[in-house]
């Protein structure tokens, strides 16, 4: 399953560009948070992490949509890898496989 995570820093920001990317990637499920990525306490992020399963692929527009600190990013990627989940960042052309 392809999961796409969208995050905008504020409610005023528009997620349309990221949603178009999700559509282009043929995402099966999209999770959207409209708040700062300064920490991992984000409602839709938490729902996504509870939902995503081994063999799934998580895609974001950029690494900054997933995590704002290197420490958080490494923690997330380690958890995904340990669970057999692939992570792809489109902007940086990063693929955890």
C-alpha cells in the first residue's frame, strides 16, 4: 500500500501541491497534518504510524514534511525500516530501500 503524508506548518498554508503529488504517486491513503513539525506529537502522523504495515511505502514531498530535526528523522526512518516499511522523499530523491 502507498501511504502519502502531507504536512503544512499552519492552517493558512495550502496543501494542494502536496495532494497533487499524492495523486501522481497513486497513494492509497493520505494523512494530513496542519501544524508545526517541531515534534512528533501530530495527530495524523500518529494515526499513520499506527496504521502503516510491513511492505507499505511511505512517501512525502520532502524530508521536512516528515521531520524538522535530524534526530526525529533518524528515529522515524529507523522505526520504519525495522517494521519493513519503505520511505521515499520526492524532493531529495531519497529511498530507504
